[in-house]
C-alpha cells in the first residue's frame, strides 16, 4: 500500500486516529497536511514525519469557522498543488462544555448539541463541499470520514454524539453515490472503543466505566489509533478502488453480539 505522489489533508491530525493516519500516510510515500486546532500538536506531528524523511506541513484550523476550513484547503492546495485524500477526522469537546456532554435527552445542553453537530457534521460537509470540485478537476480522489459505532447503535447519555455520527454515516453514502462517476470514493470508518484522549477522559473519570467497557469487548481490550489508521489508509488507497459508500466497523467484536448473556456455564 503506497501513496507516492499523493497528497492527504487530515483534520484532527494532532493526536489520536488523525495523528496515526498522518504518520502512516507519510511513511507510505505521501505528503500530508496535518490540520488541527492546536498549533503545538500539529507541529509536533509534522516534526515526527519530517525527521523520518517524510513530507508534511502544519495547518491550524478552527473547524467551527467555515472560512478557516476554506483556508485550510487553500493552503494545502497552494503547498502541494492537489488533494488526493481528505480524511474528515476532527472531533473534540472543549473544557467549557465538557461537564454538560453527558445527559438524558430531556436535559440536553443546547451548547453541547450545537457544538457537537458543528464540529462533527457541519464541518465535515463544509470540507467535503470545498474539496469535491478539486477532486473532480484532477480526475478523482478519496474521502474518508471518521464515524463511529455510536452512529450505528445507541448509547446512553450522548444523544448529540450519536445523532452526529449517524448523520456522518449517511452523508458518506450520499457523497459516494453522487460522485462515483467522477472517480471519487467516499467511505467512513466506525471505530469502537479506541485508546484516544477523548475516551480516556471517560475511562478515568466515570467510576466503573473502564472495567465495564473492557468486559463488553470480545477481544478484551481497547483498539489503538494505529489500528484505526490502518483501516482509514486502506480506504484511501488504490487497494480499495471498488469500495465506496461503506461504513467499516473496527470495534474488537463489540457490535457483533446481541447483548444477551452467554449460554456457556462457567
């Protein structure tokens, strides 16, 4: 799996899945625009890539601002002349609304709802909308969105996140069917419980959540960012040339079961 001569723009690439995907893309010969809201983390990833002999640039972008999204794409195009892969991956919860993120539907904080849909869905649409004409002009491309198993099934207390990720899954399908004739593929990855900073906040602050999470996963462990990056990179590569409109689940078997207890006796 190689990306020689290809350019990827990856959002939320300063940490977690985005960082692993950026590093993996560069290791396989591609040039990467490392986009993140945090200058320090984006620069650190670029330094890691370039020290290993890869090509990368840092792009600071606040994805709540459509002009910043457009500038992010323009800067990438200016630096590299093309965008072959767009990985819409960014998502985070700022400290100002973090405490209000978990609530039943009747108590949803409007700020949490609005921010979650903006950063996780509207920004995905805006970045995709901006990059599609470029990919059409250059004869094709690949878009990979980071969705979630939370977009396929329901969780307690995070309705905004569930609704947003479900919308990303179906938005992915719409883009796939509308632009298949332009040689543009669009897929999404649906991670389960992955060892990222976002999940770690819940694992370390909610009593019993860590043990219950591991117990629910047949493989008995969290996934790693590198494992998710491998799925994203496959979908971005020519190896997936006949794959579009798909939601690839990578969750250690979590959603493969009904939820009923085992019938085996201990």
